[in-house]
C-alpha cells in the first residue's frame, strides 16, 4: 500500500488514518487482511509503509528497541538548545572576566544557534550517503572534544572558536530527527513519536538557563560549561549504548540487503548502509527547499519560533532589571515554562490524534496531510496572547508568578505547533523526511539567531524598529505603548499574522502538490 498522497484526499477508515493507539507497538506476525496487507495488533489498522519479512527491518524491531533509539535521539536533541540558552546566563560574568562588551559575548550565542541549523544540510547529506548511525557517532565525538575546549578556554577568542565548532556539529539529533522516526515507526504512529522528540527540543532552552542560574548563584560561570561537558559525555555513552542504524532501503529485496553483522561496526561506519550517490545525497535537501509547502512551513515556523528564543534570551536580563532578581530567583522562575512544555508534550500524545479523527469524521471518511495543521488555529492565539501579555507584565511589573505562567503558555502553544508542522511535512513527503527536516530546523535556528541579536537592542530602542514598525497598520496605536509592551505586542502581531501562511497552504498549495518525495 502506498503512503497517503499529500495535498489530496483519500477514502480511508477513520481509525486506519489517525489512531495511534490502535497499534502502538509490534505488529502481529501473519496478521493480514483479505488483500494481503499486513495489519497492526488490533487487526484493523493497515500498516503504512508495509514492513518486509526481514527481522532487520527497523519497522519490525521490538517496541523496546524502537523506543530506546527514540529516547536516545530525544536526549541527543535536547543538548544543542540547552547549551545555547545557558550562554545567556554566563555572558555577563564572561564579559567582566575577558573585558568585553556583553553584546560581543552574545555574538557567540547567535553564531552557535545559526550553525546548528545550517549544518543540517551537511548532516542529512552525510546520513543519506553513509547511514544515520555513523554520522551521529562521529559528530557527537567531535562535539565532546569541542565542549571540553570551551569549558577550559583561557581567552575569548578560543572560547568563540570552540563555540563555532560545537554549533556546527551539535545539531545532529535535531536536524536528522524526522528521518530516524520515519525509519522506525508506521504512519499512524508518527505524531505521537514526533511529539516526544519535539518535546525534548522545546523544553531544552528553559532547562539551560534554569541550570546555569543555579550554578552561577554559588559557583564560577565555568562550572556551567563543566556540567555541560559532562552532559555530552553522557550523551556519547547513550549513543554507544542504544543507537543503531535505522536506514533500510525498501527498494531492495531481502536477499540484496546489506549484511547486518555488528551494531558497533554500523555505529562507526565500517558496515555501511547508505545507498544514495553523493550527488543525490547533496542535492536532495536543496530540491526539497524548492517545494512550496516546505518553503511556506519554513517561513511560518521562522516567524513563530523566533519569539520563543527572543523572549527566552532576554528574560534573565529583564527579570534582573525589572524585578531585581538574583540568580537563584531567576532559576526558580524557569519552572513555569518547563512545566508548560511537559504538559504540552503529555497533552499532545492524544490531541493530535483527536484532531485527525475529527477531520476524517467531518470530511466523510476523507483524510489529507493538511489535517495535521488544523490544531495550529487553536494553539496560535494562545501563543500570541502569551507573548503580548509577557511584554505588559514586564512593563507594568505584574505578579512574577503570573509572568512565569504566561511563559509556560507560550511554550505550551509552540510545542503543539512544532509537532503539527513536523507531522504535516512528514505526511506530505514520506520519502523525504530527512530533507524536509533540514528546513524546519533552519527556520527555527535562523529565527532564534536573529531574535538573539535583536531582542534586547529592540527593547532598548523603546520598541521602535526600522524594518518592522513602518509595515504595521496599527503603529500609531503602538506609539502610546513603550518598552517591552510595544516590542512584545509587535511580536504577537507577527505570530497571528503568520497564520495566513497556513491558510494559503491548506487552500492552495495542498492541492497543487503531486505528493512525491522531493
């Protein structure tokens, strides 16, 4: 059975299309329907894609092995933004020690963020050529050496150089995450598994400052990076203990598949499973970027995730300026967004399936990949409202507990949105999961980099911005608002306005795509 064709509708059993709980686990051997299609444990859900009879096929792996790899991938994906965000806490003591302006220190954070996204093109190309596992292993090994370098760096120039090296290689789990998930799980399982992986990524920028503030409250800023280096040691151990090659070329018959001899050999690359030519591996990410749905989702995600990073990057500074918080109080403040992210991950385990089933019911048994996007219309208003109220809370010194809750609401919404856009593109391009993932990560990291550069200077300019403010029809009303209230209101407006991209995608772009992988 072919994968669902994106951008068009199909008559499907409601449960077959979207119910993850129907077959969240191993399939029953020999459980087939009258057409010879393999079914899940429930005896009803047709498995897409159809697994082979090869026990080495990742779709046939045990529940335990699949989820061990998934949790290892989520752990690796947690590391990059954790390390980037913790730098926002250490930039002031670093500036004092190295006699540099704080804005100069902040450049290392921005370049780290940008490179973790841009490097995704390299990650995906190498993974298609050599296989998933060896790229993960060797990049994590390079990161381990680099994080120890900047933990003990005697000068800012060395710290900056090490930060560049870490930024380029640390994003391997994020940039290639979708391809790992798509390799191991069936189509109806994808939203729940993406939700787990995405939840680790979304919460990580808040755990970083939470840890760093507790550390600098009592110890030198260097201990923040010592702890981060230890975390990367653990991450490499997790890779060595649990990661296995998930690339399986379904174009080949079982007797033509490469031999599966040793997990360690697959991990270090001696047992190669990649089958793309070098030209194909390099060109496919760029071809994916020419697909209109991919481009629209990238721009939409850029316009939304930028303010997540921007608000987070400026929070610790603004809390100290507004509420005169010390490091301990700032650390405790981050419990709000951490709880919000965890709750959204738990809720997302069911809510994405619920919206899928409602779509099928409303459309008379028809399912389309664009069904994954409807939940955005629920999450986006809460996200934008939270951003705007955060600005007013900081401007007018509202209760700090309410401010923490608002940050939790923002992260709650963006987590729901993240799973929706990832699930949509994976449904739309099932054969191009690695390539489309590059553009999602690129949109997120470029938005984060630009907001890191702009957020505090923008607030310092009393909310005026030479590029954005002239474009806003309500700029005269904003002139009566100052500081963080104005800045965050503009960002909330951009969040809401970006919904037009989702509308365009659902009405027009969906129907124009052929559904083939890029």
